[in-house]
């Protein structure tokens, strides 16, 4: 082989190894979401789409009209284009009716990535296919996760960890408030209890580090006027949501997975009681890494840098 050919082969081989390293460095995740009621789920999916560190293997939907939520998630992925159009979306078992005004945006959507299988079967297949590798990002009630654990208790050891938005440790929704039952946990306390007792490592973004993340008008305008299909989709969903200021509860769970130093965390033993309160139990081994304090300015600097750039 001549010198030029050898040089080219070396460069090509290096590029192949670099590509393999980049792929290996990605964190494989599945998103479990109740997208369509509050607006923050859509902002969380937008962050995933704009984060090269993550490999989204699928989306499952939970709570209320799960099929409508699946269409919504699938259309948002479709708007992102490219390989995002191949990410499977699976509806969980439907639950009691909830307002899903944003679902009108995707009423007629029938993307090929919406699968007919059950969310539990999809999740079980993914975790058994790649045991110990996949992180489950749960930003709705934990009904799908608990159903999976009930159907296949052995799967708990195959889930790398669960990153969830949920709970309340020292503050509630309002500034200066005390801890209170948070929506994702109190919507199905029994399911949440099963997850916290499962032994799966948990990274938890409670109200303590999410309830203060209000997306102000200037930041909204930066996103909505960004000129990308995802930005336009977020603007359309925001108007259907028909409220003024979103709180980005769910994006913090995704952000913590990418940039853990956005929050000061503590290792805590957390239990869920009958009304959905998340209680810290002294003297028991920790079962969760819990975000306790954050700087909202740093969070928004990170979030906006991903979704609209510097």
C-alpha cells in the first residue's frame, strides 16, 4: 500500500472508530409521558430532540386518552424530521378522562411509527433486549411503569435507572410553601409506591427544583420565533394550551440526565403514602437521588442553549 493510500485508510479507520465512540457515548432512553395536558412535556421532548447525548428508543404515553397523547408525541417527532420519524410511539392503557386540548394539533395524524402493541409489551421488549443499558425517563404518572413491574418483576434488574419528574420533599407548587402531593405521584399513588419499592435506581426531580422554572415572555419569544419546525410546533401547542406562563417541570428531569450539576442532590429514602405524598424516611437505605436545590437562571441558560442555540 502506498503512503497516500495508507494515510487515507488511517483517516477512514479513525473516522469509523470516532463514529462508533459517538454512538456508544449516547445514553439510550425511553420517554414515558402524559403529553397533551400541561405544556411542559412538549418542551421536554424538544430538549431530547436537541440533545445529541441521548438516544431516544421510543415513547410511551400514559393517563387519560393515551392514543391521543401518542398521536401528539408522534407528530412532534415527525416535525423534527430525519431519524426522529422512525422513533416508535406506543399508547398505554387509557385512564379516566383528562383535558388534552393540545391533542387537536394531531387529531388527524397517523404516522407509521405509532405501534399497535401495548406500552407494557414494548417496554418489556426493550429492557430485555438491552439489559442494564436503558434509562426510563418518566414525566407522567407511573402507571405504565408499575404495570410493567407487575407483569414482569424480573425486569426491574434490567432497567439501568428511572429519571422522573415527581414528588415534593421540602416545598410545594407555590414559593415558600410546604411539601404537598405532586400531580404525577398523587394521580396513582399505588403505582408510585411500587416504583419506589422496586430497587431500581431513581433520579428524582421534585417540585423543589421544578416549581420555580417559569418560562417568561422573552424566553418564549426566543423559542417560538426560532424558525425551526420544532419551534413552530411548540408555539402551536402553547396557543392550544391557552395559558400564559409555562412551568418547565418535566424538562428538568431530562436536563438532570444530561447535566447533573444543574441541581444539588441528596441521597434519600423516599416512600409514597396513600395520598401521594413523598416522605423522607430516616434510618432506611436511600432509594433515590433527589434534586433539592437549583439555580433557575442556570437551568434556562442550559435549556435555551439547546433548543434555540447560543
